[in-house]
């Protein structure tokens, strides 16, 4: 009976209802990135109302990533027990409340409270990934995970541009618009999002407090031989890429004198290419090639791209290197996530993908520190030379075969 239900659910993946559900997942993840991007142009000015230190802007960004690190495993575990739908809807509403609080903030501590709320509820990406794993057949999983990457790219393109335009009305307008979009998304999901994890497939044991410890969750996941190399590859890739996200504008200014407008165009180009790859091209590639091989190729292209950034003699050549990075990331990220998902049982999708997201958030927290230190003490090119090295390590980890070809026993 249970197997029949699962087969029916997978078949429904091609139905109108499931297409609406995937559309909701796409919109939710896009909104997460849109909300992050929409505040990029205004956060320094918000903070500047209360504190003029650049460090405070960095700490505000750090608080968001730290909250995601803490929340991702917890949200994944809750979704394994109580279903994906309720966790997703509540987290989207929480994200909206965080945006509204940010807009109304009249003190620095309220800005931090708002970003913490958004970070805690923004950890729902792991639940969105688990939802996709629930409704996707193994052969379609990488393609559907690519939707999340495409949503990332779209949010990355639209967010900063929209935030800059809305800030002409007032500094608070971008935050309020992001809050309204969140509430609209929650209302849309309430009516169109079906539950993907029926009660008979959920974890039945009560939640122990120790399970909510993100370090424990990450540690438990790393102790699984089938996952260890993949998780380390995922961490290393995010570690390297986070340096580019936070350091690239400074690098291009020092090397080539580029300003915010030129860098905005480069980041929009990254989002466009990455979104196209993850939303369309990678789904076609996985039909013809092995996912592990695609992951290694993607990480290899990113390695070459980072080396190309470090070697770029002129500003225009950055686009050649950035193309390699965007194409490689568009291949590696969804195939790596899909491979991790396939190596755990259906009941463990939320907890394992939550641990994966927490590990990624940790990389996004410490990666910028590495980029900043190497930039200051080893030179402007250093974050990209070292980033190429980290990505080469990630490719080697992903290529490893030790205990990696077998899926964990199902608990069903």
C-alpha cells in the first residue's frame, strides 16, 4: 500500500497539481534570494543610521548566515515528522515578518533581530529540496533540483536591481515590498501546495533536543561513508564561491577600477548563465551522462574559472572566466545535491538535506573570512588562486568512489 502511494505520488509529479507545487517551490527559493538581493543596495545605509562601522555591516550579514546554519537541520527534522507543507508555509510567513521588522526598525538591535528571523526561517531551502526529492523520480531529481538553482539565479539577477530602484522611494520600501511578496507566496502555497510526505512515510520517533544541534547533525551526516566525500565537496565548493560573492567587487575595483554599476552587470550575468544552466541545460545533460561525472566536470570548470579571474589581464576577460564559473556551478550544484539525496532513505530526506544546508551555511560564514584575510595579506589575486585550489579539492572529493556507490538502507 505504501509503495503504491509513493508510485502514485511520483506519477502525480507530471500532473497540473504537482507542477503548481514545483512552481511554489521555485517561487519560494527565488523569493529567498530576491529578499537577500533586494536589501543589498540598502543595508549599508540602514546600518549607517545607527553605526558607521563597516564591521557592523559584515556582522549583520554574518548573523543571517549563522541563523541559517542553526535552523536548517531543525526545519529539515520537523518536516520529516510533520510534513513539508506546514513547515514551508510557516517559514515563508516568518520570512515576511522579518522583512517587515527590518523596514520598521528604528534601532540597530531591531535590524539584527529582523535578519535573525529571516535567517531562521530562510533555512527552508533544505525543506524545499526534500519536497522535490519526495515528488521526483530518481531520473528527474537532478533536473528538478536544477529549478532551485534557476530560482537562485533569477533572484540574484532581479534582487539588487529592484532594491536599488525601490530605494529611490525610501530606504524602507525594498523591505516592505519583500515582505508583501512573502505573504503573497504563502497565500499562493496555502491553496496550491499539496503535502508531499504522507503520514506513513514520516519519522515516528519524538524529536530529541540533541537532534536540533546543527553541529551534531552535520557530524552525524559526515560519519556516513556514503555521504562523507559528497558533503565535504559541497562544503568546499561553497567555501570557495562565498569568497567570490563577498570579495569580487573589491577585487575588480582594485585591479580594474570597476564600480557598483559594472559589478552589478557582472553579477547579473552570473545569475543569468547559472539560472539557464540549472533550469534547462543540466536537466538535458543528466539524461545522457552520469551525475557524478557531471559534478566533477562542473567543479573542474569552476576551478579553471577561478584561475582565469586571478590571471585576467583586462576587465573584459573577466567575462570569459566568469562564464566558466557560472556554467560549472550550474552543472555541479544540482547534480551534487541530487546524488546526496539519492543516498538516503525517503524518511531521512529532510534531516540529511537540512544538515547539508547547514554545512553550506557554515561555509558561507567562514569562506568570506578566508577571502578577506588572503586578499589583505597575500594580494588581490589570492582569494581566486586559493579558490581554484579549494575547487580542485572539491572535484577530487566528488570523484572519489569510497563507499559512495551504495544508497543507505531504507527505513520504510
